[in-house]
């Protein structure tokens, strides 16, 4: 039994070794082919030139000829050309209000009245005081005449008596009495002038108790009601706001500091308001302020535009967005701004030479490599500013070729072409699509 089991194990071992040898012989051709393929791929990667790959596809656009309008946007509010706040210079109680909002008024028209009973009483007292002062003047003048007559009589007596009577003291007293009477007469006249001035002042206050319109216009707002007390202390309270002529208005907008250099007086503009979204109103620059305003760290400069409002569709306070025309060009060559932003990918210094692997030799080709540095290419979203020398690219035998150009103003989409070897219809590169290693 022992010999049989031993023999069986020997037979099994022989069979196993025979199977391994058979599988190894079947695997060797496949392994050799895979190793050869790997070696060929590594050799190609090692020996092929750097930068080879699919060429990019270039998108182009044509240079056109047309008109160019450059505008600057600004936002502001409408207001009347002349707006007046009407108030009261005196304190009192409003007795009547004769106008309301939107009423048309004329210069001198009565808008409201204050209770004038107290002021009328004061005027009556002033007139009585004036009459008393005038009577005092008459009295003082009579006293002057009396003193003058007494002095003349004493002088006549002295002359007839040969200077014996009256005495010198009596003559001096008579002269002094005359001077006092004359001085009192002058004071009485001054009192009359003072009383007259007081009367005039109170009559003026009485007239100011009647609130009148200072201009022809329309009532924009009424801020007072009958029975309301008006206290005129340091500041005159505003009772009415009147716009002189709503057929002519002004639009005050804030121009950004980056655009204010191109905004000047007499430039044309258009604007729109939310109340009439499908309508554009014409306007003209009237004034550009030198003083700046700052809001949330944004610096702007107020500009005033004159506006015609003959149909009265515009109202004070409306928010408007204006488009100010800063430049117009007729029949000029126009190049797309995308072409001015485009620049082809800059090849590396070793382009066209075999790539050099960091590890050296074939082993280096099989080792992981660090990523290559990104190629230098300007951002296609970079802004384009009008003016100055730049360059665009055209395709020549499928390769981008730089063409120097001088450009002018831009409206954000196209730019005026002042000089350069480009003609109408020439196609310039605006973007590169695809390509790579």
C-alpha cells in the first residue's frame, strides 16, 4: 500500500510540471508581443518632435465698412429748469388755502392766507403812533416860534433901553430856550420818521400774511392745510413747491470718472424712463461739473442735460438712463474687437526638436513626467481700448500672420481702423478652437 501511494504522488507531480510548462509556452508569445508594443510606443514618444499634435481651427470675421457711434451711459433724475419753494416769513395760523397740487398759477396769485387780526391791530397802533408823533412835531415847532419871538422881544427892549434892561443873563436864557426848542423840534421830526418806519414794517408783515406765487408755473406739492400753525423762526417753512415751466426740463446724471474725459458741452444724448419704456427722448449736454461726488467708493461727475417736454409726458423726479454720444464716425473701416484681443499660442523655445526626457534614455521615457508649463496666450476677455498701435492676425497658408494696425474709437463691439494693411472684407482671426499636443 505504501509503494502504491508514493507512486501516485510522483505521477501527480509529473502531470503538474507538464501543465505548467505547457501554459508557459502558450503565454510567452503574447508577453513578447505586448513588450514589443510597449517598447515601440515608448520609442515613438521619445523620438517624436515636441509640440506636434492636431493643428487648431481658427475662427475669422471680416473687416467691414460702416458707421460707428460711441456712447457713454449715465443715470440720473429729471427736474424742472426752475423750481421754487414758497414759504412764510412770519408766524401765524393758516386761515385759507386757495390752490392744490397740479394747479396752474400766475405770478402774484394768492395761494394762501394767514390769520391777520393780530397784524391788523398792530398796524392800527402804528398809525396812531405816527399821528401822535406828527402832532408832537407841530407842538415843537410852535415852541420854537414862541422862544424865537421871546428872544426877539428881549433884544428889542435892550436896544431901546440902551442895554440897561433886560440883563445879559435874561438874554442868554432866552437864547438857550430857543435852541432847546429847535432841538426838540428836530427830535419830534425823527420820532415821526421812526413811527412811519414801524408802520411800514408792520404793513409789510401784514402783506406777507397773504402768500402769493412768485412765478408763473404749476404747483408740484402743497404742504399746508387750513388751521395749521406756521412757526417762522430760523428757517422759513415750505408751504408750496412750484415748477416754473414743465415744458422744458433738465436731467442731472452722474458720469463715471472713466468716461468724463469724453463728455463735453453741446453733445447729443438720448434717454429713456420706466414710464415710457418704448420711447427715447432727445437731450443735449448743458454743463459738466468739475466738482465730483463719491458714493460707495465710486467717483462720478454731475452732468446737466436740457430736455424738451412739450407733451408733458415727463415728470420731475423720474429716473432716466441716458446714452451720451461722444463720437460719430461715418463710412470707416471697422475691425471686430475679438480680433484685437486674439493672439496665437506662443511655441516653446525647443519647438521642432526632439523632446528631452528628464530620466534619460529609454527608462526615462517610461517614467512619469511633470506637466508642461502652460503656453503664453492673452485672455480673450481682455478689454480693448480705442486708440494706439495694436495688431491683428490673418491666415496665410493656414498660419496666423500678424498685421500691425492703428485703431481709433470703439463702441465695445467694433473698433475704428485708422491705418494698417487691411481692406474691407479681409478676414481676421478672432478665436482658435481645438489643437493641442
